[in-house]
């Protein structure tokens, strides 16, 4: 039974499965792909949320935190279903570049 549903970035998943010894494939995957620590991922999430862009859903923000796009092309690949203006996209990229 599903009680609630919340998207998690890879850093959060990594901290949740850290104690599960039987999940070796997950540990390997997370070690390879989780680029940020949990603290930095949370900070980045909050900074993007602070933009107060109604076009960005929580799932979109999590994707940005996980993939850390470096240019407009990468950001557009992640947010292909969200119509951001160039100004909105650049604001997101400026925040991501800090990380």
C-alpha cells in the first residue's frame, strides 16, 4: 500500500539505502551517478525552488539536481515537456553552475 509519493534525488536515495547490505547493485549505481552530497543536493533544490517558477514541478527540479545540466541544450533535454523562456533557463543554469 502506497501511503505517500515524493520524488527523491539520487543523493537522498543514497542516504536511505546506505544501511541495506543486500542492495549492492543499487550502491554501485548510486556511487557512479550521484554527483552531489545530500547537503549540496538539498541546497540546490532550495535555490531552484526559490525562483518560484510555476512551470517547474518538484519532479523537474529533482531531474535538474540529479543531472546538473551545464548548458541550454542539456537543460532542454531534461525539461523537454516544460516551456521555459531563455531567461528562466539561464537563471536555472546560473544556480547549477555553483555546484
